[in-house]
């Protein structure tokens, strides 16, 4: 239909007898490009209006489909319009460069289709992890891993299809890839180790994006920002990015404090030896206080006992777990518990011990404060007399 329309326009322009063949070709190409621009604009506006209408519905997938298809549809219209314009140019000039129009159209169609599929996968990923759009959003790390895998499958399929379109044998490409894969495997073993390390992370899920992780084997601690196929990005607590190869996580132990159920309070508090008679009451009262504390987990291990006779104190062990796992709230709860323990100790007339030292003198040795004062007075008087004598000698001179 398009060819017939262009033939009619060409004949109509030719009937005027005023334009050369080059001008007729230029006019037809301009009409095609202009019509393509108009069609692309109309398609974009129509899809935009449909998006606004479908946003009001509860169905999320039609919104994702329209949003993913909007730009690829416009690109496809431009691709088809440029192809027709190239066909017109080839009709008038028969240049060799235009013989590849059909091949380029097929490759362009594959590219547009792949672009639309990649955008659709991205939109589905956003919906599945969004707490606003989903009642129970899926784990971001899992969805992101599946999304990356699907995108890789689409891209590999598109590349093989494009090679087949260009005249290459897919079987030959696959055979070459099989032989070359062995060489690449030896040359890029570290890269492959990181790739499979990322695959194991996505499979076992020892941590996910947003978790606080640390390793006792390496100097690694911070919040996970991104889990890639080669690197995992961790933001340390001093706000520096730390890039860890995924292969490292297959050989080291990793702690995930974000998944702790409670935080622990573990303190040894000492009182003076002079307060040993109040030890039992103090211990019992601290234990009752922790059992009735609103922020202490009563169903977890709770220990308050007289622990040991220390060098300068009688030690009480306090062992309990808070309900909260948040770092800031935990320290607020711990502060409250320690202040209450201090009040309990003071309420029994006892004191918190601190390191002291007692000096024992041998029997018969006494320190006479008065004698020292008398000796000091005599020494002061002698110094005064010596000073007066020196003054007299100076005046005689």
C-alpha cells in the first residue's frame, strides 16, 4: 500500500514536468520522514493518555506494559519510516549502500523487541519489590537476581538472532563458543569465581541489600548497598564504599547482625567489700527490676548473680537481652538499666567500688602530726634567724 501511494505521488509530481528526478526523490523522502514524525508523536500521545487512564485501575500489569512499550513503539515507527525512506532513495539511485535495508530492518526490529522486553522486566521488578504497589513485596535481592538472569537470557538470544540474520551460522558460533569457553575459563578464572560467588549469594541469601554485615576473618563491616554478579558494594560506617569480590564470601565467615532477634546487655558491676552485708538484697532487687522492665525480654536468658571476690570489689554479673535490636534504642535501654542499678545500690547505703589501695604500717611505727608541726615551726624560726643575720652582715658591709 505504501509503495502504491508513493508511486502515485511520484507520477503526480512527475506530471508537472517541472522537477527533476532528484527533487522528486527528496520530496518523497521528506513526506515519509514528516509522516513518520507525525505518526510517532500521535502514538506517544495515545499511549500517554492510556497510561493515565490505566493508572486509575487496580491492575498494575497493564501500566507496566504500556510504560515499557511506549518508547520502543515510537522507535519502531521511526525504524519503519526510515526504512521506507531508504527504499525510496534506493529506487531512485540504486546505490549499493541501500541493499542492506532489509537486513538492517530485521536487526532493528530485534533491537526494538529486546528493548521492550528489558523495560518490561525492569517494570515488573519495580512492582514486585514496591511496598506501595504490593501488599507483601518480594525480597529485593531475589527479584534483582532473577531480573538479571532474564535480561542476560534475552540479550544472548538477541545476539544469536542478529548473528543468524547477518548470515552467520549459529551452530558454528556455539561450537566456537564451546572451544573458546575453555580458554576463557582458564584466563578469567577469577572473574568466573566472582560470578559463581554472586550466584551462591543469590541462592543461599546469607544477606540482602540493606543488611548490616561483618566478617571476623576480614576487615569487612557495613551496610550492603548492591549485590552484583562480580562485586558486592558495602557502605562502611564511616560512609566509604567497600567493593568486595563475590568470591571472597565463599571462603570467609560472614555475620549478619541485622537478623539478630535481641541485643545483649552483659556487665560486671562491683560494690565495696564494706557493703557485703547488702549483697543479697541488691542482687535480688536488680533481678526483679530486670524481670519487670518493659524493654527487657523476659523470655530470654536473664542472669543476675554475685560473681566473684575481685581485687577491689565484690562483682555482680548482669546478663539480659533487650527487646529492640536497633542500635540507638538499645543504648537508651542500657543506659536506663545501668542508672536503675546505680539507684538500687545507693538505696541500700552501698557504693559502686573503684580501685583502692590500703597501706599497712608495722607495729610500733607511728606518725606524729603534732611533732611534725613542731619541727616545721622550729625549722621556720631557724630560717628566719638566718635571714636576719644575713641582713645585718649586708648592712655592715
